[in-house]
């Protein structure tokens, strides 16, 4: 009869016994802080509370940090976790070299794995006390990925056992084959575990193979590892690529409004947070480009707003500051995405006259100043030298091309307000499509533009307060009055669309020149109501550079 190799999953009692042996070892006996840290993360994992193990909870529960602890300002937890990984590796290299059950804290995680490893008989050196504890252990098995290993060892055991008279060499070959199968299964488990732990999140330190550029545009979802995605404007966003260093994380979860698309902020690439052996906790992108001039847009939504509870007098500003350079040219210095966004949930910064270096690549460096940098998305589009690309926004959910051949993007960069499309009466049958949807309320548009001077054109029409709506409490002039300003400068005061047009369903266009972005690189166009709600149909921004 052939023999069958059986490897069962470790029970909770066995895992706790392994933890006890590790903590009583020479390696950990004199490391009080690291022992307390190891015991904390292991017990949380064994109790099924792995999701509660974060940098913040470790700092507060293990090391007694105040509730106002900020991981962006204090790296002590990351340093201690790194030291703990090194000490565990030292233990299993010497004292614990014969242990079949091992405690491992993978890079990028604070949660330990209890891994079943194949140990050759000549190396096995578990104490009789530990073996006795394992044989008498009770409790449910702990499944930390050992299922794949156990299944593979069982699969290897399906190989027929060598007959008693078979030469020793044949037995060694079969044993070696079983070991190889277990090693392959272990590698497969590590891959699957990473994919489960960070779904749709890209690799941490090495870029995926670059895809060839098609039309010269680059749209990258930082930290994303899923399929390419097309946004409402028709831009194809690719998963993370061309990066070096950093780690991929989920992005900010709660967004009240996130133009130009929530998908851009679901993931992020962030400076190394858990491995202090890195020379610097930053990262870079080396993006191949065709020769020419480009406009660059960087997208940010800082999740520190959610994970760090603000104090009563704190609004999460100054919690993260970093720098960004392009081929060595400074783009952002002491950049704070929370402060930069103002009242908006997200922040977008634009830069013109971006070009590849002599090697045909754009080298973007995200550098701590002093905190870990991050980015959610990167966009590059061909542009004319010295000019920013035109920005045309229609208050509608999809793009639109007018009769002059101008393409208007969907509603973008808004802060508050509501977008709606009203049914039009027969009297408005000739009203151009651009004027058939509106954004209304008390709202703003935070439009990112590079440094320069711009012309802003606003498009209005009154379709609600008209004589054709007898059920309304107000019809005609004076029913809708509002102000419009840009970066604090009044553009329109007590503006009445009906009065300006001389009636309903008649478009009104107003143009303003010489506008410059504020210190956050935005044209902040604000609509403030005086009587009823302000409204707008479309906005156009044109660079005035000659």
C-alpha cells in the first residue's frame, strides 16, 4: 500500500503556542517593545480582527500614542514594524530554523501570517514541549493561506509510494518532486494572497510592462491594476505603469462630488510607508513620450481626511506636504492637497510646456517635504508650446460637439450645485443643444489651469421663469438674480438672464479677459444667488498667450 502525506492547518492553539515560543526566545527576550507589538498583532489576527490593525491603532494601543497621532508626522510605528520583521527573520534563521509553523509579517501589511513551511527532517528541531502542545492543541484551524500548501502536499502524496525494495535514489527523486510542488504552491499562494489583500491595486515597487502610446495621450490611474476604463469625456485611462518605488493603496472612499470622475480617485500610489530601508520614501514615474509639447494634469484626493480624525480646531491641513518635479524642474513645492483643494473634495493641478527629456521620457519625481507623497492619477495631452489647451465645459453628463466643430466636455470641476435637464416647450425648439442643460444653486467651478492669462466665456439662458410656466410663483424679469465672481473679483453683479436677453429661451453670452489663476492654480468661478438660484449652461476657458 502507498503511504499518504497529510498536512493539516494549524489551530488557534498551535498558533498561540508558536507565538509563546517566539516571545520566550533569546531574540525577543530583551526586546520588550517588539514583543508587545508582535503579541498585539498576532492576537488581533487570531481573534479575527485583522482589519482593525492599522498604523494608527498600533500607535495608540501598543505604544500609548495620543489619539491625535498622525502617521504622516510620526514614523515610529513603521520603524518598529520594520525592526520586527528583521527580528522574526533572525529568529527563524537560527533558533526557529526547524519550526514548521512560522509567523511572518509580509511587506506592506501589519497583519501576520501563520505559515506552514516544509522543513527537511535533518533540520527539524522543535522542542518536545512544543510538539506536545501541538499534539494536544484544540480549536478551529487557522487558514492564512496554508490551505494551498496543504492541498499541494496532499497532491504530492498521491504519487505512489516506492516499494520497499526500490532503490534509495528513487525515493529521493519522489521526495524532491514533492518539495518542488510545495514550493510552487507556496509561490502561488503568495500571489493570490496579495491579490485578495489589495483588490484592483497595482504592484508596489516595480512597474508593469509599458504599453505603446497610440495618439500621444497618456492617462494613468495610479495604483490601479484592473482593466482600462473610459471616462465620460472619452479618455481611455490605463492601469498603473512606468512607476518606480512607492506602494499602491486604495484611495479616498467618501467623496461628496468628485469631478471629473470618481474612478480617478479609487486608488493611489504613495511613498513607502512600511519599509524604512528605502533610501527615501518617495517614488517616480518615467513616462515615454513622443517628441513635442504636452499639458500635464495631476489628480489628488488625500485619504488622510478620512483615516485621521481631526481635532476640533483641525481641518486636516498641513498633515501632508511634499514636492513634485518634472525632469528636475520644480512643479509643486511644500504641496498640501487638502489645503490646495479648498472646499472641494479633490484637487487637480495643471502645467503647460511639459516635454520629454533627452532619453524620450518624462521623469516625474514625488519627493517628501517632509511627508509621504501620493498621487491618484496622471494625465498628459499634446499641446502647443506656450499654450494651455482650451477647456470647454457643458453642464451635461456627456460630451457634445456643436455646429462649429467645438467639442464640449461633460460637467467637470464643479463644487456643489445640481445638474439638470429641463423639458423644453415648442417655443424652444431652435435652442442649441448646448443650452438645454444647466447647473444651478449656490456653486462654483474650480478649473485647474497653468500659470498665464485667460479669457472666460459664460453661457446662459432662462428656461424656467417664463410666461409659458403659469404654475410658477414668478415669471419674467426679477425672478432670478445672482452674482458671478472669479478668484474674488466680481464679473457680474445682480445679473438677470431674462432681463439681459429680453425674454426667455434666448441665449446670453458674457466674455471676460485677463483672468489669472489663484495661488492654487485655479480659476475659481463662483455663482452666488440673490433671488432664487444662480445657473449656467456652459463655460469656456481660452489661454490668451500670443
